């Protein structure tokens, strides 16, 4: 099996799962195509007075079960194909954890590390203006993604609200608390990954205590995953960022590494027991490997050498279809991204509900609801894999999502 681009890979995985559903072929064909994709030219006014145009995208993949939902990412390597694939994954993710949402994704081709705060603000406002006619609290609700956060979401909300003439906090999630954000949103994706890791390790081994974990990627998701897994009793032995990886077979001081990264430090400047490469981290002899950075890092070559007992996908699409096959043949179980990293969209959903009701929940209530929903998603996947005899958990997860979306399509019919 060869690997194509991210959208082709998504369709390949959907095809594998379709045979475990009773979704009619004509409905399934529609489910594999995005409903609409917008490409916008975003004027960027630099601080020195010069101007340039950067590209931005917004894909609305499926709205059968509810409003579109998906993040906005800023990265120099963003492509329209990647945005479409991520929107498709979000459609499956929201269906898998049974949220009344569809799926979307946005992106701007820009490197925020090379922009000032004011330049990022101007890009965000012009991008928001470009997609403004597509978004809305009952139509499409953006959220943070790679290299965006509460600051950028506040600018999106403000730009949209200026056109409406009144504050519309429910147009976007992941906002600052003072603008209607919800406690627990920043760490939600990492918390969800940690909960899923705990549930699966306990399912196969009985206890998370002393389980060794390596995490590739120490951004928001990877760092919070490490922090919460350590609280759960796991031993995090390796983490990495773009500068390299650090390793201690006896366990890292996760709190110290977290504080170092939170202060803006890179891992190559951290005083570690041992420094290794990102590639070496992927091949460590550990109980759990968590890819939490970018797509396609676990290739078939990596999968052949992988020594972890379990893989939990915190990133979107970190495993290629060919690597999936290798891991399956080697009997290395993998928890797919659409389940493992769904904590973020679950808490985004809770924020949106609170905004629409003009009500706020406590951190404890948010975390309890997150755990309940994501554990139910995990139980659904384990049960469906057993009932259907699927070759792996990804197929089971996709089958659940495809069945739910397909059933919604069947009830709604085809208009006109």
C-alpha cells in the first residue's frame, strides 16, 4: 500500500471502514467529498509599511449532524489539501464522540514566528473578514489549532462582532475566559489524550503505574499530555520538540520540563540526562508512544522498527496508511487520532453550549463532562471492534463515525 497526500490517506482509511457499516454506496460517495472550500487572498500589512498577500483557506466538509466545527492553523506549510483532509477528520471526530457538529478546518500560509504581534493581529482580522460569510454561531464555529490560541480567537470574535453590531462570543471557541471562554479548554486536548492512554493501558495491562511513555512533540498538546499522564502515575521518559529530544530512562521531571517550555525555552537548551533525535524517540523501547506533533511521522519504515507496545495518536494523521498496515501485522495496537485527540472539540462544544445559554460551568464540571464523553467514545470503539471483528481500532472508530453520519444523511435525504 502506497501513501498519498493527506486527503487521499483519509479516503483510503474511510474505504477500509465502510465495509463494516451498512451505509449505502451513493451516500458514502457524498461523505468522501467536502461540501465547499474557500480560498482567500489575505493582505498582510507589515510593520515597516510594506504589503504582501498570503493565502488562507476554509473547508466545510460535512454539516449533516450540525454546524461545522474546526480550528484555524497558521503554518508556512499549510495547503488546501491538508485543510480539506483535516476538515474531513473533524467530521468523523465529532460524530465518533457524538457531538451535534459537522466538520471544518481553516488555515493561513504564514509563519507566525516571523511576524510581530500586530502583524499576526492584522492577518487574523483580514482572514476573518475573508471567511466571515461562511462562519456564524449556527453555521460554522472556528477554534484554535496549530500556532493559534485564545488571543487569535479573541480577534476573530471581535472582527465578526463588529460586523454584527453586538458581541457574538458563540461564533468561536477557545476564547479567553473574560470573553466567554471555558476553564480547561487550553489543556483539553492533552487531558483527553492522557485519559484515553490511561483507559487503554488499563484495558490491556490493568494499571498505568510505572508505564513508560515517550511523547514526540512538546507543544500545547504534548506538554499537557505529559503533565497529566505523570499525575495519573505514568513515567514519561522522553519528549521532543523541533530542536530534538530529551531522554531519561528513569523518568523526566515533567514539571520542570513543562515550566522550561512554558517560559519559551526549547528542549535543546534544557539540562537533560541524555539528548536523542526525534527519530530515535520514535524507536524507543517504551510501553506507550504518543506522536503529538505533525502528520505522517510514523511511516512504514518507522513502523518496522517501532518498539513501543502501544501507539496513541495525539496529532492529526501522524501514521500513514502503509504504517498502519505494518503495525497491524506486528500486532501493535493503535488508538486513532479521531478518538485520542477529541478532548479539544469536546470542551469547545461545552464552551459553545455555555455561550448560547449565557451560562458558565466550573473547571470541575467541564473536566467531568470531558471525561464522561471521551471514555464513552473509548468504550464504543472497543465494543465495536469486538462486535465487528475489525482489523484494528482505527477501522472500528471510523466505522462508528461513518455509520452515524451516514444514518443522518439517510434521514435528511438529498435536497432538492
